[in-house]
C-alpha cells in the first residue's frame, strides 16, 4: 500500500501566482510565475523554485523603499531583464493584491523600472538596448534553417527576414543553435497587419522558444525605428501562443504596453 507524502512541520509556505502576459485571451501570451516575498530567499532557492515551475520566467519581489526589489529567474539562470514577468508582477500587485500607489517602482539589475497604467494596459518603462549591424553567421543561419536579410548585434543576436511568413515558418535546430552561439537569437520581419513581428529562441538560457519576450523589444524597437522612421509601433510575437505589444521609443527608453490574465493562485511549500 502506497504511503501519502509527508511535509516537514517547518516548511515555508509562499503565495504564488501564474499570469499570462501580453494577452487578453487565456492560454495565450507568455506565462510567468510571481512569488511575493518579505525578504529575499537565497538565490539557489529562487532558482530551484523557477526550475520546479518550469516556465520561461519566475519573478520574485520584496518591498524596498517606496517600491519593490524585483528579480527574474529562468529554469537555469537569473537574468538581467524580463519584460513579461515584470508585467505579470505589476498585474499581481494591482489586480490581485489591490496595490493602488502608482507609479510602481521596481529596483532591478537593469536599474529602476517605472510602471504605470493607461488605456492600453500596464505600461513599462524599459532601457533601450544598443544594436549594430553585423555579418550573418552561417552556423546560426543554418540552425535557423533559412537565410536572413540582415543580422544585428545586441544583448541577443537579431536576425531580420523579409516577410512575416518566413519568421512564422522557421523550425530551428535548437541543438545546433546552442552549438553555434552563446547568445539567444531574435528573429524579426515586417508584419502583415502590425508594424513588425518577432520570435525569440533561447536554448542558451533554458528556453528553446519564449512565447512573448518584452526585453527583446528593447532592441527591436530602436531597430524598427531606424527602418520605418517612426517611434510608435504595434508588434506581435508570432510564437504558437502569440502575444501583442504596443511599443514606443522615447529617447533612451522603450515604453512597452500590454495586459495580463491571472491563470493560477496558490501556495508553494519549500
């Protein structure tokens, strides 16, 4: 006869939420877990929770000054910036926990991020990523399975294609992509019904394909501002789940706007 599992009496219980970011449709957008804390857990514990969640990102936050400290973990590493998990955290604070003091100020490894709300949802003020044209790496192109029009260097590689259809049809060899580069790869093209589309491939950080990647738009927005000679964009990440982003270039900052939906409310024990 099997025995029921037992839990230690001193187990720590933590609230956890799962939010679908950059979508108004359940089972769309990018799911992120959000864990409110009173004080930081050891980094290895937060990484273990993120690995157990097995989502592209788990966000942890603590009260800090007149705002919050915020950190993000993939199942394998802590990252410097994550847009969708930032949106998810703001969604939890405002829509689940009744936080009414706006703007929300998050202190992060990428500096202070200021969060407000407007008619297009939650608005995030993120840093611009520098981006410069470079040569196309044949190994990356081969791993993607298609020849891009141009390549750019940013915190991730950005490979630009001619059409939305090309970006949608890509079926990368993720093992080959991991062998080709230490950096994630963003692919992008002009959109059929939006200004531009993108996908994000990151086996280097434990995410073969991220459904919707806010931080990628810190490089995509200045790139498309150059190409299209405009500063406001409607963008779509054309992963299987898909997601919609409203973007604006404001000097050395990128404003990203989107909405989220709560999928899960619960507790974890550690």
